C-alpha cells in the first residue's frame, strides 16, 4: 500500500524535484538526535536560541466550555547534530478525527525522517525524502480512516549544510501552513511557501489536505516545494493559519501592505527578544490580543455570527521557530515555560474533560541514544537585542493550484460576517 502512494506522490512532484540540483550535502546521521512534540496548550517548549514552539486556541469559552476542542494543530521537531527537521499539521475542521489525522501526520513524519535521513546524500535527494515523508503520512491516515474524511494539512521542512558550507532549508507543504525565513543579514522576513486567505469567509478553505476525501487528486492542490538558502543565525518560522492570518491586513483591519505589516509584527519582535522562547511568547500574546475583541463578542453573543469590522480570526494557532546552525547544541535539553496569559484561554472550571494538544505519547525518552531529556521550567524571559546582520537569497516555490478546495468544517459562526 505504501509503495503505491509513494509512487503517486513522486510522479506529482517529479518536475519540481528535477529542478533541484544534485549538490552534495554533509551527511546527516541518526545516531544522536532529540525529538520534541507539543503536548499541551498552556506552555512553550524551547531551548535558548535554538528552537521554540507552542500551540494555543483562541476560540472563546462559552458557558464554561472551551470551544473548538480538541486542538487540531500538531507540531514536532527533530534536532540532529547537524540538521533540523520539523513537521506541522492543521487538521481540517473540528473534532477528534481531524485532530488524530494531524497527530498521525506529524508523528509518522518525524519517525520516517529519523529512519531514512542517513540515505540522503544530495540536495535533490532531500527533496525526495520530503515527498516520501508526505506520501507515508497520507497512507497512514488513509489506512487509519479508510471510510471517513479525516484530513489534515502538513508542512515538513529540513535544514542542513551542503558540502560547500552553504546552509539550506528544503520545505514541502500540502495545504495552507506557511514557512517564513528571517534573514539576519537583511533583518527582513520573507514567506517561502504557503497559500493563505484573503478574507474571514475564505478561512473555511483548507486549500489541500492529506487523507481520504471525495476529490481524489485534489489532495495535492496547493502543494508547494521550495529550497531556501540560509545563513548561520537566520530563523525559520512554520505557522498554521490561526496565527499567520492574524498578520494579514485584511483580517486585522489594517491598511498597510502585507509585507510591511509582516515585518512590523515579526521583525520588531525578533529584534527585541532575548531568545526564541521570548519570541514565541510575544507572537502568541500578539495573537491573543488581536483576537480579544472577536472572542469577547462570541462569549457575549454565543448564538450570533461575528460582526463585520471586528479584527482578527479565531482558530487553533501554532508556531515552530528554530535557528539555522551548522551544529546543533544541547540537542538533548528542553525548557518548558507557561505564560500567565495562556491560562486565560482555559476555563476555570470545565463541564467536561478537555483535550488540548495532549495527543502524543512522551512516556519514553525522545532522545536517542542519549539517556535523558531533562525539562527545565523557566519563570520568565528577558528582552535584549540580538545578533548582527547577514544576507539571504531564496528560490521562489513552484505552485500547483486549481479552483478546487477541501472544505474545512469549522462552524460558520466563527468565520462568517453579518
């Protein structure tokens, strides 16, 4: 079964893969690595300047019950000694099925790359590995839900170093998750892949998704494969639409151009954050703040659709950010920090058990073959300016899009306007 899916996906991306040069890379081994997954919606997992990630839900609390549970965003990172791999999934709609589909997509992708990373010797082969990773995730989701439309978007990205010392990030996205690159030299943020929304009502569209559906080949609509050249100290951001839609001037009711607003929201916070934990906290706080008015509207008017003119979009909102490094340090260590603001998104008393992002089993140590994965709890994050500046270039993604979209079954009350 897996072979069939793998061949189909290779054919789909055959032209894109052939455009990627066969440059030799510094080989990546899987003898020592760490694996980290988002396991709750009230904390940030991070390690100093190396990586940070968090997933929150900005949906309202109505009559003591958090709406939109379980959180359908899932994310994970694998840190090898000289490479970094991430997987980010956004289950399409609400409920257990999209949440579990996203979980399967992320966990299977992490394990597949860990098992197969040693086979990669060229830049082109790294792109092929990502295609095979997507194909494997699709097959697992379809096998788990053979008769149901359990679907999820999936973005996978791998950062490593070529033999000539050039650092690169290869990314493949099926659906509407986005990858951004911050150049330390240019002090500028650029979007690498990701097709987004232009209005609140368009947020019902997942663009494309893995898993069983009624549209067959529409699985790959909106797929993007890209290679981004990076430098030491640059940052890579992967975001679900619950976060990046709140950077869109149309959605937050700003009149500034998108690129200007993006660099104001991201760039300013990058420069003033002491570490990546602080940066993720600031971006999550921004998302919570920009959606506060519409969240209060729904809490006070639980049966009404959102009113036109309200800024922000409610959703599951997830971010992974990591720095580009020739060598990853402290790969077996992770910090956990719970901002007080995150706690305001959780009911004081719940009428039924809530599931946030606790979909992954971390009973066993995610670090192999190191013997521990200590978690350090930190109380706060200070603010200082960071680093000097460097240059970045990137090749624009090749896009496969058409007029068909995968429906995202989020209740209309949170996306329609009256």
